């Protein structure tokens, strides 16, 4: 079968040629002697118009087909420079692969994103979701390419873990119901949380700690996998299951870290602008006017830099307008992040050197003893897209910090070992993959960039 994408790309060379395509009916109009089928084959988010007439032996069956039916069509391509669609196909034969019933939920009208969320198994058949998930796939590819070109080793960190990297206690616990393999004496009670692994375990909130161990062997590594957070925040940018990319670099400091983050985001943007032009044009027209201009602007500007302390000074002046008032020591909320990047910088910005109390235990203490070598990258429309830091590489300081935050030194012995055996300065960050997809498509809800979103109260399919 010729892919519809190929027809769009090389339509002139297919003009007046016979082709065979396959796909699903998006819409069908007919009259007594002829009809039009709009057909999509999944290779391109725009459908193709097929013209058919009563010279087809199964004309009467075809004209009564429901939307959603699967067809194989052989026909002649005709470039139509003056029509609404750039070309059409005049059917010589149409074979029915599978019919559809009249209750097919995707009729030829605009459905709201809210409605489409209730049918996550069917929404990838719409133009918007075809574009979103194709771009999502391209971004994943671009990220691998970016790191592989720079000799980073892709490490698969575990999903089931005993540690809580971010120390926020937002973990989903892993238990087992089938304990057939675990022998217990009759009077010993089964502990569903502990018995399989011999301790309590959870789904990972971040692959960073495992990633650091490999960075101490390979120098530069990255992870790319699912992470899980039981955050009870029902917002348009939090999911309970999301994907994260976490590079970790030995012999690198916070500035190196920010440079890699900026280069990576720019690389992804150029890649998508080059490989998904039509999708971006579609988003720019239907989802977020100004998207392309904004992305181009990012490519041609340096990211902003500001310390947390400076940022707080700016934000305090605007406290009246915020729902949450800030002062030195407060964590930044989305409204503050967006104010900084949208109103003050009008481009992506790194906020650095946060108070140690609001950041994770592993971040390197700054000489002022109050702040840590942390960076968050904020982007317009979203807020935080990346969180990273230079890591504490001093054995004694790390131990002291772990004691302060109440971490078990035994559980994290593997982690402190790294500071005993050839400790090297190192840094890394985590890019929220879905937030990155939102940033590049203009989609405003994380539920619409995850194929099967899991959020508070929602785990359909
Ligand atoms: O800032 P976070 O919590 O950083 C870490 O997990 C570090 N261990 C990363 C590292 O240094 N290796 O998370 C990183 C990014 C955030 O900036 C955000 O984009 C995304 O992950 N993120 C979420 N995305 C969707 N839903 C959630 N609940 C998210 N929580 C974090
Ligand atoms: Mg963060």
C-alpha cells in the first residue's frame, strides 16, 4: 500500500498514476451516481478524498458504509491545484476490509477534548491526536539522537525500587496479592507489603540515583522511562504516570548542566520544526496561534538566568496579584513560574540556587550554606519543564544532609559509596517528557499528550 503521507509528499509524481491505499473512513457523502470518501490511513494526520461512482460493482454497498469502516482502495491520483484538497483519488475498485456500526463515536464534527478523553482508545483516530502522538514519537526519537550523538549511554533504571529519590513521600507502593511462592509458617502473618522483596518497595519517582551510579562508570548517561508520583494535585500539568529523561554527567557542574539542557531543548525544537512541519502548522492554526513564532524565537535566543533570591525580589513586588504570596523560602508555584518566564523574561529561563530546605537531599550545598546548586528551567505556557542540580559529591556533607532529612544510611549505602570511591563532581537534570510535548504542540492539558493518562481519580483503560 502507498502511504497517504507519501502521496502528500510526492503528489506530482503520482499524478495520473494508479495507486492502492488502505485506511478508515472519516466521512462519506453520496448522491445517486457518485460519492466522496474522506479516508485516513494513519501515516498522515490529514485524510485524502476519494471519488467513487456507480461504475463500481459494489457502489450501493459502499455508499451505505458507516464512518470508521476499513477499506482498501485502488484508484487514480489526480492533482487538483484549484480545489480545497491538493489532490484526490478516483476509485477503480474499493474492497471492504471491515465495516463499522452507526454508533461509531467519532462522527464528522468537532469533538471537545473533554469528550475525547472519555474514549482514549478511539481518540488517536482524530486529526489533533494523530498530530500530537506523531510529534510525541518524533520528540522521543530526537532526544535519543541528541544524547547518542554526544556519546551518552542509555541506561534502563528500574521501575520497582526501594528508594524515594525526591524524598517527598509521593510514592505508589508495590504489594503483591499472590503469595503462593512465599512460604510462611502457619502462625506467621503474611505481610503483603514486604514479603515478596523482603522489604517495602515502590514505583520509582525518578531514575536519578541509579543513573548516578552509571555516570560514575560511563561518565555521561541518560535514562528515558516512566516514573510515577502519587501527588494529589489535580492540575493540567501533573500526571501520576509520566515519562522522564534524566541525563547525568560526571566531571560536570551546574553551568555544564544548564548548557546541556538548553542545547537539548533547542535540538528538540529544530528537529520537530524540520520533521513535523505540517503538524506544527496545524497546531499553530487550531490549538495555539503564535506557537511557531514562539519556538523560532527560542531557537534564536539565549535562555535567561536568574537566581532564586533575585527571582523572589521580583515576585514579591507582584505579590498582590498572586494567589500564593511568596517570600524567601517559599517554593515557587506555577503562577510564579509563569510570571517569571512569560512577563519578565518572555523566553525560557533558568532559576538557580534555591533554598536547601525546599529541594532534595542530594543537591550540592553552596558556599553560602543556605542554598543549593539547583536549577529549574521554566518555559512560557507551562512553567517548570526541567528540574536539575549539581550533586553533593562530598562524603561528609552528603552524610550530614541525609541524617538531617532522616534518610536511612543503610538503604542508601550504594549512593554514599559513590562518594567514597573516586567521587567526582557531577550534575544532571530531569526533563518532564509530557511537559515537553505540551510545549512543542501548544496542547494545554497533560491528559491530551499522554496516550492513556493516569491522573487523580482516573485510570481508564
Ligand atoms: O523536578 P523533578 O521532581 O526532578 C527530579 O525528579 C530529579 N530527580 C531530576 C534529576 O535531576 N535527574 O522532576 C523533573 C521534571 C519536572 O521538571 C517536570 O517537568 C516533570 O519532571 N514532572 C512531572 N511531569 C508530569 N507530572 C508530574 N506529576 C510531574 N512531576 C515532575
Ligand atoms: Mg522540580
